[in-house]
């Protein structure tokens, strides 16, 4: 067998089958995937549950970075999109676009990482597809994962449920993933041990829903565009959130990199953080639930939503440490390619 | 708005939203998609049905070809993977990887085509994702579609159900898609009106299952690798299929191109053909069902499965018009990049 990906590996014939069996099935092995049919069949959902469905492509550069790699990201990101909809993930798909010439060792390392991330999250890749494009027509590997989850039919999470007085919680620090990737892309070496926060959030969201039930109004994972973009998308109609700048959880290395590069932590991508809007009186309970799990141990209450008739350009207001108030609009005009 | 795709369109911020609203939602508009959440929520499946799940990435070159384009292919291909599992498609996802500099007009044309294909098939794109990579890091556009379908829990289609005496049917001509793409890639102009056979097969598979029930043993769409690869994957353990070469449905232009290029029609990719293995005595009924729908009007019975102890290298045997017998092994060593 060649030690790089060949065009023939995408032909659908014998070489494709060999690649699947030797590099992929052996690392992700589970009965549904190894059947190799055109579709995977899942178990019937329990009564009172409906399917949630999501998709994400991953084009991150570099492929490997402190705290993770493109494979781990692809598993966690899609799990998190299901989790934020209130769903428990049931199964993932894996679509690979490979560039001719990719080292099979690199591919194997990524598939290993996907396998590990799946096992840790308790979810399987049940169906997949592999395409190969000629050298120079892609950049090593692009990954799509889609996911199916089960969500209780009476679970209604929606921005439309957000009310004045609701509390906004964030499960941990801002921008660890964004700064990790951006500094690598720029060839910068950060001091310390900053790494991507990539992490599955389905246990955290399930714990919050179990405790607060219908008092959870909406959950989001602030990936591309960051917390500022999510808050601005969620709020409108005169609702706004005011946050104390000093209350934002930001690691010192992230803060330092932001100052050096002129970036705003509220725009940075996160890959393992949950933003939850809950009924205001239950904020402390929600905080306790988040902090009870490792993935939420640095959770904070960002603030409570208020009505602000004068809001024009943004629904997120930052109260700076000098006492000023600054509107933080959705991300605009920052080209951040291949952050995830 | 720029008239090409910019890196900023993949940032997750305002430019991303504008692209979604102006180019994508407006063309695919349906409530689930326009909600813009991280996941789409589907209706509960009826009792006695379970979810089928599939994924495919599309990297076809050229993007537009006689009979279709990458968008139409992406809708049909994923519908067909669900249909071949006995499922009725419920919803599709759409993952776009765009190269910086792609003309927005080209993107709009592809999304239009996706919208038309969805409407014709009676299925919606309910969730999506868009990434942008820098110029030279992809080739214009790659598309992933994943799909969810509903399959009756008592529907058991599996190669394990194939028996001696079963009939193998093919719903139409061989290789229309493969030859259409390969001749374009080679810069050849074919005479006549040959075009890709890209087409949704869910109505055909549903009609066959409705009529024959459990006497349908397995269905497959012979895409990459063609009919020969599928037959060889399905059969084993001494089972083989012998086909009269003259009985193979091949259009004259496809036959001519195969002779010119030294290709075997049985290896060519199809994007709108179904191969069905059914209980032998019901072959004529199955043929009548297939021929009753436009997508199956050129259907044929390829032959019946027999036991052949001497089969070694292949399970598909071609009886040539000179009376010889030729083994047709799975596709091997033919690099056919970007055929779908």
C-alpha cells in the first residue's frame, strides 16, 4: 500500500475499500459503520422524542494544534450543535475530502483522534464518505460531520423565549481556541500552556436541562464570531445585556495576545463553551449546575438582560473598567479563515 | 456586496449572515432553515419507523455539465443513499466549502439548482454550514449533503438476504453520468444529447417495496465503481451473476465513448440508477413496477444469481457476444477523480 493518499483511493473500487478497511474502519470500528451500506439505520427513538439534525464542515489550519486537531474538533463541534438544541447526540457521520498526496500516517492520526473523541463522548460514527481531489485542489483534508440527536418533543429552546430579567451564563473562559489557532497561523509562540478548549458539551447541557427544565430559554456555543455575535443574534427588540469588562473570564495569555494583536476577546472563537440564557431567578442554581461538571468549572454569570430603548447598533454593552459603556456589535470585517 | 466570495463570508459574523440571507435562505427558504439555530428539529417519526442516516461529499469537476450540476447531484445522491436503504427521505443538510474568489453568481446558480432539486423531490434542506478557505486551497466549491430518512423497523434489506435464484434488476442504462463527466474533463465533445442521469430514486424504491415487500432483498445505486463493483460487493460465498453482454442497457454514445477510451460500461458511475436484488419468482412483477415510473422505464432484468463453485476473482461474469465468459472484478487501478 502506498504511504500517501492516491486518486485511486477515491474511485469507489478496491483501493477505496482497502483505505476504508485499513485506515478508517479499524480505528472507528462499530457494527453500523462496518456494514458499509449506503445509509446507517438507527434504533427507533423513544416515544416523545424527535430527531435533531445538524452539520458542520471543518477546514482548520493547522490540522494539529495544542489541545486538539481537526478530527477532535469535528466530533466535538457537531456534538455541541446537537447539545445546544437540547438534544442528546445519537450518531455522527463522517465525510472526508482528501488531497492526493496526504500522508496516510497523518490521516491515521486524525482518524485515531476522531475515534478517541467519539469514545470519550459515548457516540459513534455510523456512516461516512471519502472523496479524493487532485494535488493542489484542496488543502490536505477537509472534514464534514453531521449528527442526529434525540430531543424531548416538549423541549422548546428558542430566542423567542428570552425575557427581560433573564440571566446569561457562560461556561468558561473566552477565546482559548481562537487565540491558539490564530497565533499558530501567525507563527507566534505563546508562553505558557494555552490550548484550544475543544470539548463536548452534551453532558453540561443535559445537566442544566435536567435541573432547570423549561427555565432554560436558549443555549448556544459561541464558535466563529464569538460571544458578541451570539448575543447580538439572540437579543433584539430593545433587549440588551450589559457586562462588566472585569467580570469576563479571560486567561492572561489570551488577554495578552488580544492586546498585542488588537483583538476583542468577545469576538474570539470558542470550541468548548456554552452560553445559556435562563430564567433570572434561577441564575445561581444554573451556575451551580455548570460548576459541578469539569467542563463548566470556570462558569460565570455574565449578567441579566434589561430593556434599553436606546439600543441601536448592538445588544451587547461592555462596561469598561474605567466606567465607560461600549457597544459591542456583531463581528464585522475580520477575515479569520480556517479557525475551525 | 462584493460579487465574489470573500474570506469574511466565513467569519461567522455579519458578512456570513448577509451571505446566508441574500444567497442561500432566499433560494432554499423554509422555516426550519431560516431559524438559523445550531440544529434543526424534525417531527417525531411515526411508531414503527426508525431513522436512516447518510452522508456524501461532492467534488465533481466541472461544476456544471449536461443534465445537471454539483448542486443537483448533491441533492439526488443523498436522497438515493436513503432510498436504497428502504427509507423515505425526511430532511437534508447542506455543508458548503467555498474558495475565496468564487463568483457569487456561480454560487447562486448552484443554490438555485439545489432548491429546484429539493422541490422536485419533495424534501427540504433544514440545516447547513458554510466555510470559506483562501484562494488556491480548494477548487471553487465542495458540497456535503447528509440526510435523514424514515425506514419501517421491519424492513430488512441486506446482502445477507441474497439467495441462489434471486433476480437482479437494473433500472436503466449504464454509465450516462460517468461518460458525461469524463468526456468533459478530457475536453471531448460528444455528438448527440447524452447527459448525466442524475435523478432521485426514492419514488422508485418506495414503489418496489410497496409491491414486493420483504421479497426485495437489497437495493443499491451503482455510483463510483459502477455496477461491477456493487455486484462484487454484494455477492460472495460462491454466489455469482452471469449477464449477457448484449442484454446490458448502454446508450450508443456511451458505447462509442467506451470503445474510444478503452472503458468498461460496467465500471462507469451512474447517478440515477437502481440495482435491485429480489426473490427470483417475482422478477417480472418487479420489472413491471420499475417500468411503470419514468425513472425506471428502461429497466431490465440483468439475470438470476447462481451458485458457481469455481468463482475466484469475481462474482460478476459477462457472457460476451462471441460466446466467451469473462470475469468482471471490482474496479481497480482506475483513477477517476471528481466524478461526483
